C-alpha cells in the first residue's frame, strides 16, 4: 500500500507540474527619450534588463530577443527593444521598451566675414553669387541628409556701390534645426583715378574713440553702420565718433576729385 501511495503522489506531482500554463509576468523599463550626442547622428543609450516573476518558478529567465544591446549608439528615430521571460515550464511573456533619439543639433555654417568686393568696372554694380554653391560658404551637419539652404538676398541680386548689404544664409536639417549666419557685403567700384584716391585718402587714428581726421579737404563725410543706415554726416575733414557704439563702420569720403569708401573701427 505504501508503494502505491508513493507512486500516486509522484504521479500527481508530475501531472501538476506539467499542467503549468501560466506565463511569467514581466515589466519593461519606462520609455526613453533622449537627444543625440554632440556631433553624432545618434545617442548611446543604456538600460537595465527587467526581472520577471512566476507563480511556480522562483527564477524565470529573462533575455533580450530584439534590438540593440544596452550601451549601443542608437540611431535617430524610434527603436524597440523586446525582452522575453521564460519559466521552467516553457511559458513565455514579452514586454517592449521604446527608445526615441531626437536630432536636436543644428547644422554648422562656416560663415564669411564682412568683406569688400569690387563691382563690375563697366556697369558699376555687383551681382550676388550663390555662396553655398560656389564653395565660399560650407555647411556641415551631424547627420548626413538633405539640408535646405537659403540665401537672402538670393543669388543674382544686383547691388549698387557703397552701402553695406546684409547677406543672410540659412541651413535647415531634416529635423527642422536651423542655423542662420549674417555677414555684410560692401561692393566698391574704383576707376583708375579712384584707385589712386583710395591710396592717398586716409583717416587717422583708426581705430578711434574720439576725433578722426581725414588727411585731405572733403566735400562730405558720411558714416554708415553695417545695416546700411547713415548715422553721421560732416562737411569737415575732422569728425567725432565718441557717441558711436564700439564696432565697425563704413565711411564714404567725398572730395573734389571723387569718392572713396573706408572702414572705420570705433573702440
């Protein structure tokens, strides 16, 4: 009788074990939302492997069954990690961890410094080129992709001589990150006589924080800021800039023999 009882007990235990159809319970880490690492088209993301519980197995195994491992560089966009828990009876359960990496880094524009450009010696005007396409301005981005490049005023715009003109360049990446650079273009035109005038007419001291003297008699002196706004006019060859803010200015000097444009630095 004892042998029969023992056999039935073992059989009952085996039967009970084989009838475990309840899967483990597993909960994944919370959603991860990060910006890209500086200079990278992605971000290194680390996460923990979840644990699982089960009604019959005290230590279900948990494995990652889909996605990049923790510590990898995840690409821009959404990624999904899948974990699977398995108990001793072979029952399984899964959970997912969603990771979103956002490209938050704007393009970099190697902007030009303000500069003079000699206008056409026949027409006396200057036609703005495409600074992006002629290689004078370069753009880089942490992600390789299509960039929207705009220029204002657009290529082909014709400028007259003298005033500083702001040139605004914009680069926008696929995520909508935008960088703007502005430089000033001063188109100048010198005839042979004007070239000589440019060599002989000077201002001093330059830089200055007070009086500035032109080394010749003048008909007029007009000072422009880099927005092209006229801020000071004089009919004398000595003028005072002590009321001006520190920065660069353009000075149009007109004499009896012609006009010349000079750059003045106020300190």
